[in-house]
């Protein structure tokens, strides 16, 4: 009896080791050498050619009943990642037999979630902690009121960053959907340098199981939920290695060194003396400029996200700010 117990114990240990070994090691992003992919849900761009697809196949804890157990392939998925000094690009292909959303719960529904822990992040805190990010992008054509890109992007990725520096393309296929995502490294990722950052990709399915409204079934590239769900704690995330540092740009420096208020279309910069203000759109085009003042009326601007360079009266750059009209 003791021998049987010993053999069973060895088998359990062996299976545990296999499960641990199945986890991927640090992923090195492919460096973009040619034309960047277009965010249109088309996976045939030359930028994706030759890039190894990574499986998203680790079932989140206790959620295996939701999909795939019948061999149907539901929620099989892969992703590719390409980097440049300016952007991170993701191509995510998902097999999903029914694509749908829960209208009453923004967190539930078929979607893609991409997590980052940037330099200085606290892994015991979640995606709403300082220097952490979660971008949650719903599998649907139309955007929703919870976020311009289809879903709520939790703070600090919400508010300005929820619609700032992120774009996507989405196409439904015969077996599921394709999503392409571009993330501006300077705007949305705090000018993340070269090196290793915490990272994971998760896909969610919301339609499996009778009566399971607002019930997610998930697979991830790395995190299986043994430690925590990453939105609550980034402890348990995998890692992504970036080849090159973010290209420098004072316009896209998201570290706001100048405080300001923005009320009723009036932007007021809190400087000790009158300044020069230069306003840019997200494409980097200068659209307004005033001198010898620290107050600017932007009523004429259309709704959107803008940057402002704040300079001294002598034209020396003091800092950059970001505001939403």
C-alpha cells in the first residue's frame, strides 16, 4: 500500500513538473525591419511573415469546463508580436464558435486582454497600479461607451490612456476572429526602454455553459491564475524582452512635469510666469500656439486627445502635458 502511495505521489510530482515545464520562457519580440502592419485585421501583411506564432493555450484555473473539452477547438488561439522603437504590434487569431458580449457587464464578453508591468511596477498590485497596464479589447466591430477600443481599460490605462496610443483592427472569420493591435510605446507604455518587462496575453469566452451570464472562460499565454488574476495582482505574469529603446520624443513624453487644470474648455498651466504653449494632436501636428500666457481657450478644437508643450518665455521646454477635450 505504501509502495502504491509512493508511486502515485511520484506520478503527481511528475505531472506537476510537466505542467510547469509547459509554461513559456521569456518571449523576445521580433524587431520590425520593414513596413509596419496595418491595423485592419488582415494577417497577411509582410511584417507578420516569418514571425513565430505563440500559443495561447494555458487554461485559467477551474475554467476548463467552459471550452475545448469536447475537442471542438473552441478558443484555440495564437499571437505574434513585433516591435519598433515607436510601437508594439500584436496579431491575435482566435477560434471561437460563438462571438458575443454581455451587455450588462463590461468585463464579461469575448475579448482580448494584454497586460504589461513596466519598469518600477509593483507586482503585488494589479493592472491599476502605478506602471502597470491592462488593455481590454472586445471582439466586436463597434466600440462601446466603456472605452473607445471596445472595453474598459483599467486605470491608469483608463481615462487618457484608454484611448491614447492604442489602435486595433478586427475581422470575424469562418472559425472566429482576428485582432491586430498597435500600442504606442511612448504614449501608452511610458516610453518603455529596451529590456525585459512583465507581460501576458489573455483571451476570454463568455458564451459557454447554460445560464452563465457574465461568466468568463479564459486562456492565457503565461498566467494560469495559480497566483492571482493579473487585474488584481501582476504577480504571476510572464515576461517580454524588447530589443530597442523607445525613440525619444518630447511630444510623447507622458511624464507630466507641469500641473494644469482643464475646465470648460479652458486649459490653465500652473507655472510661476507666463509661458509659451504649443498644442499638438495625436499625430504630432501642431494645431495651436500662444505666447506670453499660461491660459488657453481650446473651445475650437474637436473632441479628442491632445498634447501641449509648455515652454518658458525664452522658449526653453519646461514639460509636456496631455488633456482630453
